[in-house]
C-alpha cells in the first residue's frame, strides 16, 4: 500500500514527494526532472522527490557514451534515441521496466556520489530480497546483477548536490530491445529481468516494494502526490 498524501511513515528526518505514474514519454519526464532540479537549486529547502514510472521504447546515451555500442544506425532506429546529462553508456527503456528518478538534495543526506550510487544499489537489492532473490554488486561496475544477469542499471546526474536521472529495474520487459545495443557498454554479461526468476511478476506489484525500500534506505517519509505536470516546452529529442 502506498501512503496517502497526509500519511506519515515513521519518524523519518525529511519528507519526500512520491509520484507513482504509468507510461510517460522520455522527453516529458526529462524536462520535468530538469524543472524540479532548477527549482531546488534556487530553493534548497524544497522537499525531495521520487518519481516512479515506465517509458515507451527509447534508447538513451550518457553524456560521454560511445556510439560504437549501438548496433544500428540512429537514422533508422525506429524509436527515440537521446543523448542526455547522466553518466554511463547506452541503455534501453520500455514498458515492463520500472524507472525511478530521485530528485534529492544530497546536502541533507550525504555529499558523496559513491555513497549515493551504493545507496541506490541497496534499494534495488532490498527489492529483490522481497521475492527471495539474492542480487549482487560487481566490483568496478554500477548496477545490480542476478545470477550473472544485469537486472538494474543506474545512471545519475548531480548538479550543486541536487540529483536527477536514477535507476531502471527490469521487471517484465521485452528484452529484445537490448539486443540492438551493448547495454551499459558491457559485452560479456547479459541483461535479465525479474520475470525470468519470478514468473508472472508485474511492475505494479514491484512499485510498493521500491517505494518502501527507498524510504527506508534514505530515511525519508514518503507522501503520495497526484497528477503529472504538463510542460509547455519539453526537451527536444537528441540523437
């Protein structure tokens, strides 16, 4: 169960707005994140935000990502291809994958990017444990693996200690889209999904577990919000 807008979850230090959404176009979600970050750079006292959603099929490349990890010509991709601000290489988003975008002010948590990445991994490891799955970290890599398959990717951008972008957990996606890229630039480890280990699992059953683990790991009080802002100037597609 999600918290109601008025609900409080324990004696946590800070509040965090939770937006639990369905499918949102990538450009609209990115523009929204940029708007939230800009607001918090001007007013650092604003509450943290966690956005959970799914995207229609789309490929994204980190700011320094190499095009050699694409196995297709961008002009004939058939879906959106975006170069964005986050770190990391190319990845794929699609329905069945739960994406989380935390907009956190790390000045009220811990001003340490490595700590933040490990905390995001911890959230995902705790989610897997809810289904009796033992996720793993791999030294020198970012993300979460399950029996040698990468089931969660992480890519972030932090500006003046305000975070954007975040994590993508493969719950029950069609993995064929990953075959068109070298995911995260890692050629020797396959991509996997929770559905390969928990038949019939669905995104909606995982959302509460992600929200609960996120609140616990970051010591936050989540407050469910309604709606999605309509942005008049969504970010143009980059390719």
